[in-house]
């Protein structure tokens, strides 16, 4: 269960005051946006979540900020600080899709039978969640939180087991299907578009930040070519 919470953005054993306060503020804001369902408020927040998570992680992990933080605070404290920020990134990325799923385009959404949309939503959400959880359990939560990239060295948990035996990139491929599934469960076309935007950007992050690190540090990169 702790792994599921960690994937959502709460690493329970490492929570601190900043993490909790940021999480509460994020959830309250998302609740307001879902309740109002006003695209003029939701879209700016969604775009912020994209920039915060994908842009923020790429900027930090490609820079010398991790090395400078480690030199000043030591590995443990430096990573705990980044881990707090990463948790809030994960949380807001998910909340952003959730807020977009509260928006609707009735004319287009009603063109597809509701039963078919619901069935597709259940299937995609279940498959995506199971594969993503399986992959996280295989490589470990530290890898999910980019500990190897932050420290600049490979983790000993990397392996070719679990879903990595069948998929080269399970978290970034099949693991992302849960976002589409969630949107379909609410019958939301904007939610599907939001999930697609996140799916595209996680591959951009992979190409510009993660893959170069993997190729430099892992002899057999298959099992660690995705952390999400």
C-alpha cells in the first residue's frame, strides 16, 4: 500500500511539514477547480502542472543543482529535499489530469455510447495501474523518485524482471494508460486530451534527460529506462 501512496506523491515514511502542507494546498485547490469546473481556471492550473513536473524535473536533473546540494547538505539531506519537491510534482501532475477530467464537451462526448466509454475506462485504468505498480515494485520507489539521476550514479535495484521482461519502457508506455482510463471513467474528452499531453511530455523528458543518464550509467539499461 505504501508503494501506491508513493506513486501518487506521498512517500509516507519520508513525509515532512513542507510535503504535507504543499499536499493539502494542492488537494484543496484541485477540489475547488473540480467543483467549479470552469475551464478558465482549470487550464492555467493544468499548464502549471505540466511545467512544474515535466519541465521542473528536466531542468533540475540536467543541471548541477543536485551536485551543489549534495556538496552543501550531504546526499541524504539533499535527496530528501528533492524527494519532497518530486512528491509534490507527482501529486499535482495527477491532480491536473483529474481537474481536466471534470470538464466536458457534451456534443462530442455523447457521440460514443456511454457503456463503451465506461468499459474502456475501467480496462485502461486497471491495466495501466497494475503495470505501473508492478514496474515500481520491480525497480523500487527510490528509482521511481529518480534517486539515481539525482545522485548521478546507478542504483543496485536495477533489473530485468517484472514487466521489463516484456516491455522496454512499461511505466512510460502501458503504465500511462491509467490516465486515459480515469478520464474515460468520467466521460471527459478534455481529460483524455490532458492524459495524452502528459503521455507525450513524459517521453520528451525521457529523451532529453533520462535516456542520456541511462546510457552513461547503466550497462544494461532496459530495466531502468523508465522511472515512472
